[in-house]
C-alpha cells in the first residue's frame, strides 16, 4: 500500500482461535463491494492459530495480522487494532457476525453524507430457529434490530459500528476503557457534541448462542464490568441506590424486549416464546450489575475471555448451517 492509497476504512476483527464461523465471517468481509478500499486488521494469538485463507486476504487493499500472544481482554485486543489502523474510519466486525455485501461501502457513504462521529449497523438474527437464540437477540440487539428508521441515535451496537479514526486514536490511555464499554463511550461522545447515526441499510447478521447458560454467563460478567465502569466516581449512596432498585430491571427490560421484537416485525407468537429466555438472561445481567455497583468488576474481564471470542462450542450444527446459507 502506497502513501496515496490510504484505506477508506480499517476493519478490526478479533479472532482468539480458528473457528468455522470465523472463517465464514472473514470470507464475507473479503467479498465486500468496497474490499479494495478496506484495510483488514486481524488480532490473533498467532497466525498459525487461525490459518486464514490467503486468497481471502489478497482481496483487501491491505491486510495486517497482529500476533499478540495470549489475550488479556477483548478490549485490549481491540485497542491494539485501533492504534495499528491507517484508515479514515475504523469499524469493528466480530468473528460471529456476517455483514451484508455493501456493509463497508455503506459505512463510508454514511460518514461522507453527514457530520457523524459514529455510524452503527442494524442487526439481523443469523440463527433464529430456537427460542434461546431469539431471546439472546432481543436482549443484546433488540434496540438495533433491522429494520429501523434512519435516525440520530443515543447509543449504537457495540462491536458493530464505524468510528471516525481520530475519535478513537486520540483517546490515549482511555482507549481500552472505551473499547470495554462502548455504550458508555457513546454517551461521552454525545456530551462532547458528537453525533451518532443508526443506518438501516448497513446490515449485519449476528449469530446468537443457542444454549441459554453460556449467554447468561457472558451477560453476567459483561454487566458486572459495565456497572463498574458506569459507576466510576459515583458516591457510595448512589451505588447502593442502584443495587436496591435493580430487582425491577428484568421486568422492565423484558417489556422493552417485547416492544423491540414487535418493532422489528417479529411475529407475536415468536416474540412471546422468546421472552422466557430473554428474562433469564436479563436476570443474570442484573445480578452482574448489582455486584459491579457494590463490589466492582472483580475477575469479570478475565472471565469474559472464556465466553467471548472463539466460542464455537455454544453453537449447534444447525446454527452453523444457518450461517453457511446466508
């Protein structure tokens, strides 16, 4: 890549190990309409650990593989990718998320059309055949479910948004914290007068766990970490007020999940059948939040590495077959 070939967008993917769904996700990225304007940055323990297809890598304007050894946290891995990026925009794509063919092109067009600090994708469920998967989808991505109107947003989907590079690369020591809790970072950007855009035509299909326990476990630890970061600087009285009021959260958020499912056009029967799974996940998340507000993050960041990237064991053969058909 020469100096006058600055990528229009750098796409960061964290791959903790080689998985079938990761290979499919990489193949989808390689077939983007804007692949020749894209820089791909793969964050891996070692190149040997993931063995990417060379024909896929050659499709991009530029590809960098950062070998970082044992992962300390996903946020640390993402931050390293951000600092290595040379594109005007920086987007994240998970190894279990599968973007539409014009995903990167849409990100670049949306940023060019307006004064947006961040543009977020709308999310589709890649494996909606089970109630557990649908419940997970409503909890994690209900507010961003496709279709949605094009609008300015207060928060955008973590790991599925595109930032102006200078917003991330100018954070310095605060970058890792922003990558650990993107929703909190989005609130900070809005306080600074930056604008966030939900782009309905920028779609990605996200694969959900088809078993409820891994989803509950992941949400417990991610919620504990979120609460610790959110409550930074709060007085003890405020922290404990949130702890005492938290039992109401699962019911309130289950109602929101029902609303989000209906807004996304999910049939009422399917939505209702998904709510028990959603409620169980939300209860786990509330428990994590309570601990985070009361006692801090504990070992949440380390435990998330067990239930985050490279989690092929939580997906069934039917889930993987559904992704292969996308």
